[in-house]
């Protein structure tokens, strides 16, 4: 049986400091990106893209319902024409 030492259960102060610095660096990078003018443009493009995608999804839903109804009407007309 292998026993884990107490050292492996607790992170070292160096690991904690390194992890905190990494989180702070990532946070600072995100904040600086959001305050830049390029970030504003990127966010605007992302919002426009999201709206376009939503419009496309809505259009596909409406068109699929209408197309299905059209095929059903055509099938009924063909069936009625042959008298079955």
C-alpha cells in the first residue's frame, strides 16, 4: 500500500502564488482587451453575427414548415388525380 505524504496533499506556497499570478494575468489581459477599441469592434461583430445566426435559424424553421405543407398539398393533389 502506498501512502501519500502530507506534502502532496497541500499545495506549496510557490504553487499558490503562481496560480494566483496566472489568474491575475488572465484577468488583466481580458480587461485590457475589453477596454481597447479593437475589442469594441470585435464585440460589435460578435453581436451582429449572433443576430444573423438567429435570423437564419428562424427562417429555416419557417421555411421548413411551409415546404412540408407544400409537399403535403402536392402529394394530396397527385393522389386525388389518380383516384386512389
